[in-house]
C-alpha cells in the first residue's frame, strides 16, 4: 500500500516536472510576447536593427545564416527569429512546427546593389527592372518562387549568350527562395532567375559567385562581382557604400516563432493578415479614424487628408507597398486613383475597392507655362477626340475592361510628319503609362500617338521619374507631359493643364471582408457549404474539389483535366507519384488525381487513403514512339495484335491488374537485332512500373520486354522523370515510351502512339478522414516516425535527394586541395621566412620578423578577404587559388617560427662538430641539423596542420564551395542540422586523420630508433 | 707544419688572445695548460677557424688559411677536433657517426667506410656499440667514439678541447688511455687539458697560457719541475685562489658561503677547517659591515698544498682604515673569535688600499 502511494507520488512529481519543462519554453503569439524573448536575427541584416529598436529588452542573438538560427530555435535556444518574409516562408514551409506571425514588423525595399560610380550599369539595370515590372515578369517571378507550399519550383528557361564579357553576380546562395543552389549545383531562385533575365537583356553571359552575405559588398567594391542580386535590402547604410537599383521586391520583415497548440490548427497556411480580425470596412465613412495609406504627394493623399481629417496617415512611396500594408494589416485603407487600384485588386485577391469614390479628379496633359500655342492645339485635339468618342474608347480599352493581356498600341501613322514633340512620362503607372514587353505602352501613350497624328508631329517618349516631369517641363527638356497628371491647384502654379482627357476616381482600397465563421467551426458543419473556400471541409464527391487544393503529376493528363474542370481550385503539380501521395497524406493538398489502377494498388497497403467517387476519366494508353520511327510503331501494333490473339495479353491483365501479382515472368531476351531503349518512370507505381528488389517490374515492363523479345532485341530501360519522357523520345534518346502514356492531342503532336494497349481509369483520392462517408469511419492516424526511420528520412533528404552527396564530394575535394596545397606552399614559404629570420643580415631578418608578427597577429579570415578583395581586387582570379595563398601565408608565419625553434633547438655543438669535420655550412645544415630538426618539429607541425585543415572552413567567404559551404547549402534547403553537420564533422575528422597518418609515417621514418627496431625485427 | 704568427682574437672589446706566435711540428703532442678563461680553448678553435682570429696568420704547410681564397673546409678535414661535450650526431648511430664524413666528404663507398669505421671502433674498444645511438652511451664511450670519428677522416692533426672535463672522474682514464695510444702511434695532437699528470706524461711540449698569452712554454720537465715565471709557478704549485667581491651590506651571504665551500671541497680541506673558515669570514664581514657601503671589499682565499697554508686577504680601497683596530669596534667578541681562528693577522696599506691578511690556524 505504502509502496503504491510512493510510486504514485513519484509519478506525480515526474509528470509535473515534465509538463513544467514544457511550459518553460516561451510561446509567442504576438509582438507583445516577444518583448523579453530570445530573438534571433541575421548578422548585419535589417532584422537586427528592428529587433534592437522594437524589442530593446529582448535578448538578441545574431546568426550568420538563417539555418543556424532555425536550428537554434528548434533546439530551444531562441523564441523567435526576425527575418525577411520569403525566408520565413521557406522556413515555415519546411518546418511544420514553426510559423510566421502574420503582422510584418517592417517593410523593406529589396534591390540590386551596384558599385558606386558604375552609373551605366545602374541605368541599364533600372531600365530592365522597370521593363520587367511593366510586362509582368517580376510578378510571375514572385508567384513562382515565393510559394507557401512545397510544390517544386518552376524555373523559367532563359537563353543566355555564351559569348561576351560575363556579368558577375554576387549571391549568397543560402537564401532560399531568393537564391539557392539547385541539384545541378546551379545558383537558382527568384534572384537567380532575375540575374539571368538581366544577363539576357544585357546580352551578356552570367557568372555567379556564391559567398557569405557579409562578403558581398566588399566583393562588389573590389570588382569581384558586378551586381549583387540576393534579396539584399536597400538600407541607407548600404547606400553609402554601394548604389542600389530601384526596388524589385518589397520585403516584409516578419517574426518566425514556434507554433502554439491553437495556432497549428488555424493559421498554418492562412493568408497573411487573417489572424488579426479587424473590423471590416464596408463603407467610406468607416474609414475616418482608421489607418490610411497614401502615396507621398499624390492626389489621393490630398483628397484623403481633406475627407478624413481624423485618420492616421501612413505615407508610402509605391502603390504595391500600400497594398501590402493593407494585406499585412498595417493600414486599413489605401486611397489612390481608382484605375491603379483596379489593377492592384486584380493581383491581390484579399483586397477590394469601395464602390463610392472618395473624390473625383481630372487628368490632363501638362504643358510648359508659356507655351500657350501648344496648349490650344492639344486642347483642340482633345476636344475633337472627345467629340469622336475616341477618349471614351481609350478609357474602355485601358481602364474599364480590366484586360488580361496588355492591349496593343495601334500602329502610328507617320504620313505627314513635320517635327518632333517631346513627351515626358513616368512609365510605372499601369494602365496609363507602363512597360510591357520592353516597350512603353498605356492609355497616355496611345493618347499621345493620337495627338501626334492630329498635329502632324512625331512623338518622342522620355521616361523619367514622376517628380522630374514638372522640372523637365519648366526647363524645356520636354514639350508636354502625359502621365496620369491629376489637375491640382498646386501644379497649376507651375505648369499649364489642358482640358481633362479623363476623369479619375480616387477610391479607397480595403481588405475584403472574410467569412464570419472560424475555419475550425466549419469543419463540424454537416452539409458542405459550396461557396466557402475552406480547406478542411470534407469531400463527398468529385464536385467538391472545385475550390480545393488538388495535387496532380506535372505534365500528366490529370494536370490538364484538373485545370479544365476545376478552374477555381489550387492545382499543385508534383514530380513523382510518391510525392503526390505524400502530399495528400500530409494534408498539403486536399485530394489528388491519379491513375485508378495505381491507386488501387496503393490503397491495398494504405488504410489512410480512400478513393472519391468513380473514375472521372477513362484514358486509352499506348506506347509512345518517335514520329519518324513509324516502322517500330507498326511492329508494336502487330505484336500487340498477336499477343491479344494468343491469350498472352489476357494473362498479363489477369496477373497484374486483377490479382495484383508482383511476380515478373522470365522473358528471354534476344541480342540479335541490337538494343531497344525504353523510357520509363520507375516509381510510376503498381501495377504498371515499380522497382522491386532492384528490378523493374510491372505491366508496362513486361509488355516492353515481351516486345523486345519479339523483335529479338536486348532491352535497356532509361529511368527518367515523367516530364522528360516525350522530349527524350522525340530527340531519339529512347526508342519508345512504356509508361502508361495516355493519348492526348498535345502529345500526338510530338510523338506517335501505338494502338491502345490498355484503358486506364482516373480517380480522385484523398485522406479517408477527409472523405465524407456514411457509416463508421476507419480511424487511421499517421504513426509518428520511429527514430531510425527519421534518421533514414533525414539521410535521404540531406544526402541522397537531388544527389546532394555530390555537393559534399565536391566540397571535400576543394577542402583537401586547399589544405594540402596551402600546407605545401606554407611550408616552403615558411622555410624561406625562417631562413631570412635566422639570417644575421638586418635587410633579411627585419622583414621576416615583421612578416611573422603581422601574419600571426591577424585573423586568417581577415587575411583571406584582404587578399581576395584588396590585393587581387582588379584581377580575375580563382578563389581557390586565393585561399591557398592566404592559408599558405598564414601557415608560413607559424611554420617559420616552428622551424626556427627546431633549428635552434639543435645543439650548436652539432653544427660545430660538422664544420670541424670539414662539412660546409650548407651541408652541415642538410646532413646534420635538418634531420634532427624535422624529428623535433613534426609533432608541433602536425598540430598546426590540423588547425589549418579546420581553418579552411571559412573559405565560403570568398565564394569557394568547400565542405562547410556544402553543408550550409544543404542545410539551407532542408533546414535539418543533424545530417549535414554530422557528416561534415566526420569528413573533417577523416581528412585530418588520413593526412595525419601520412605525417606520422614521416615522423616514424625520421626516428632512428624506430628504423633500428624495424631492422631488428626483420 | 702549422705556424701561428701574432695571432690575436677579440670578442668585441674583450681581448682573449693577444699576439700568439707558435710553431707546431709533425708528430708533436702539445699540451696547453693554464687557468680557466685565459683563452686556451679559443686558441684551439682559432686554429681550425671555428672562431676566426682578429689578426695574425696561421699557415699550414706554408699556406695561410686566413686568406679569403683558402679552402677552409678542406683544411678542417686534415685538422679534426674532439670537443669537451663530445658533439656526436644524435640522429645517427655510432657507426654512421663514423661513416658520414668519409662518405659525404671523401666520396668513400659505404661498405669501405663501414669496414674502416668498425676497425676504428675496435681501436677505441667500442666495436660492439656500432649500432647504438649516442644517447645510449656513457660519457667516456661517447668521447672515445668522438675520437674514432676524428680518426675516420685520417687527420694530420687532432685538436682536443678539454676532452675529459665533462666526464665523470671514473671515465677519465679510458679516454686518456686512447689518447696515449694515439700519441705512441705518432699522431700530431694539440690538447687543452686540466689533467696535469696526463699532460706531463704524454706531451713533447707544454704551453702554459695566461692572460691571453703563451706565458711560458717548454718541455714537460721544464714547466712542471722548474717553471721560470711566477704565475706558472703558482699554477703548477697548485695554488688555487677563490675570489669574492662584496659591494654592499646586503651581499648574498649564502652564495658566498657556497663558493667558499666549493673551494674547500676542491682543495680537499678537512671539515673542521671549512667550518672555521666560514666562521672567520662571517666575523670579519661583521667588522667590515659599517664600511661596506662606501668601500667595496675584495676577499681572496688561497691555499698552498705544499705549505698546507690557508690565507685570507681582505682588500678595500678608500680612506685608510683598519676595521680590526680596537677603537672602532662595538665590542671585543668578534675580534676574540677572529684571533682564536687566525695564526696571524697583518694590516698594511698599499696604494690607497687597506689590506688585511689573515693566515688560518692549522687545525
């Protein structure tokens, strides 16, 4: 009885202790919680400044890389991390236990850094950014790279010139999704692609230098790189040292924290801003007293201040920022020209324009004050255009129609040109004046063409900053300006305005009101609300998919099907069926669409997944052939007919499809007629293709093998990704595709299909618990992974996936090369310095002494950067070489002193005896002193050498990809500290150990006693 | 064979050798004796140019080796040296120590060199140690190997720089025997030594060096039995002295006592004498104490083996004062003790110097 009580007591204490421990970790749900928290920031980042300013009481810790900070947070050393939005997005998406506080701390302009004084490049880059902003490239970049989910990135292929002077781009490729290294070792990401776009526009090849973030600006200053494109924020501090282009991305600094219990269920993938439910604005009068965003000096600014005197104003400089501010709940409304707002609404689903306009403004052309002649002639033109309905047409075309594709400008009629009119415009104001496909277009531009035609003048466009337009008019640089000029009293004092050619509404942009129910509550409601866009509603039939997240295989027919049938759904494309199934299982998508046959196979083993409804699509499948290889196709059709007749085919269907057999029959392969190369996807899934015991098996495989046997050919399978099969067959890399290829019109254009050999069903599948079925539901829970399994997974993702071990292998080679060559160079240089140091001649020993004190007194990292960025500043030089020089120089300083100690440690009597015997000084040194020195110094030399090997881990600062850098790159992708670090630690140890063994061998051979022992033993 | 003329050597301002002129003939065994620090070793090292003379000339077979064009390493091969501290090459075995010279410098083949080395090791009695390393040998063995190493180069003359000074007394004779044997075989040798008996027996000629000069030279009989000059006589009579200077009342008593004790030990004085001497010095210094600040004291102890007399001389420069005079004493006790220990006490004033000579009573 007593024992039982005691036991209970112990249990109680234990439980309290455990729960107590758990509670001690700080949970942050808002900025207020972060006041006294431990906050991680990136060294030198703006986050650092923000943390210091906003959370003065917090413990701020600086990290070099985001992954270090994430590792620290995961291990409980941090409560929060302040970093930029895309990085936070990336981290949160790979670490489900972390999430990002929805409210941003600050917004920053991300821009490209260019060396000061390089105005030519700056102008060119600015022009390109304006251009790609205008034509939507930038928007597309943003969409493709900054995603919330784990879907693979789609990188746009950019053709770069091979010839010409390379544009050197500095990146810090551990900043996914801005810049990171892909599986081929290329620098990619948002900025990688942007860099290539810039390269392509400048007609120059692009060369990336991947280095530590801190090393980028020095690299730029020393001309090691031409541009820095790596999600760098344009801070005032940085502006002092480098020039920044105009911003290409507005980056929010957000706070990343650990998930709390509730947060997990509600906000994991909620859009920015939804966590803070503010009062929604539905009418204009509600705006007063709220936070209003305006653009500095705009007409909207003035109108807003006039109409809403009680509001709090936030003055911003770009419309996109204002939209972001509203979305991020930093502001409640944005008051600006309606036409611009319309555009913003198009691109930001969460925003809406209030129907009632705040004010009306007239838009007119601006003309120099004394140029009344031009004023009257343009006024005449406007008058005529108004009468003809041309102005109305323009408005309809550019503003009201909400065009999806940028409208074309009509061709200019240059028939009776008698002069030139210079027009100024600011081409970043869609739809009035903006860049599309490299040209300035928009309503104002089309209007100017009309003016030119009517006045018989050629219009010359000058794109300039908006603020520069009025000064340009005053100084006569331009004749008139069309740039969505709102007529204001202020401006009237400076320039003349024509008649208004358009009336512009000033409207308020606010957040779209959200559904009142909380997502959690809705999941319990029985009947499914079709209109509510909620992710956790159950699926009863395929029709419910319309607004869900659907996973498909990239490039598959399901992809096309899903796009056509569920236009409102979010369609996520996966590269392999296993990824797709995993996505469904882990809830990344609500349902997947895939081949029925394979699904049935999967469901045999998986109790969590279930099919939704019946087959949605029956698709004939066939083999794919090169279009020029009709002969092979005919042979196959013939073969197919034959096996269908003789019952072999029936047997195959029976075995693979009906019985679910996994036994592959032995098929004797001929060799007589060469080799048949068959493309397949090895993880397609049963019953078609799968790898079992390292052997390809399945229906497709058997069919292909039988066909090869029929042709009396040997068979060779080329395992590739589904997306590249068609390309492979059309380029002749493979002879045929045997991979359940469904017939589509699109594919028929590229390949020839055989006769149909099977008709395949397509089914929707989802987690069983998400499928609404009457009756008892099978409770299936994902078992938490065992320790060994998680190790195996980690090994898979860190080492095997994307061939990451190759990165490590390359890094290993670099580290060994640098270590060994630096040692050799350092030893030789050290011997020289030692010789000089020991010389009695002041001209030799003083420089040696200085060399030794300086080199030993400076950190090798500083030396490394000095040599790279200062000494070899204007020379294009392999950084590995620089590393060898720097480490060698440092090593030499130490080694020189080691040598000297060793030499001086040899008794002078030894030298005297040698000399007295008749040896010269040199031969005395060689035969008598040196052998004794070597034996003496080897132990110390070994130690110094190990330090050198480990010291090489800093070469990442000068864009060398060594072992440490390789692990950084991997960690930046996987956010898993364990494997990359342990692996790299082991490798460093191994390098040191192996090199050590060779030195120890040398040590043994120089030890005379050892030599004698060996002789005696022999 | 070797003619040295007007050789002098300075280390900075310090003149170690002044104007040495001597001729060494083939087959001669020359012993160089004299007090420590009088340039004996330096003279030897100047001969093979381990220390370069400041002036003068050294001619070997008529060739002046101090000229710039002289092939000094070649000369040294003919004139090998045995060091006080052996200087065997520690990374090489005994055999290799002997063969490295012939192989590297004489281009002798290895087998021949090893055979010759083994013969030489037999000569010095160390053939069985051929495979050992120097740090496995005793001092006497090392020195014999060093001699064999010299012989391996077939030298015309061997210079011995205090070959037994670093040896345990028990090992001295094994080394001396080897040298004696070489002398019998007619090897030309110059030996700096403190072993007087050995010098007398083995050499044709003895050089007594003092104050950087060859103070007296002659046959062993002449130098050891009938030295002409005073210093030579003093040296030969084995008059040794110990000198200690005291320049302040805070002198290091223990260091001084240690030196006195070491002196006594060297002269093999009885324990009692030593004790009395220490007591006498201490009491004398008590009396001198008031004057030490202004007048540094120079203490010299000397012992004559022949007379068995121990003499203590206290000299102090400055005003004429006898610290032992009765009128200056605080009490009589110190003086009584001194009088009890001393056979005689004499005060004299010579050239501004007060000199007190105390002769110890024989105990």
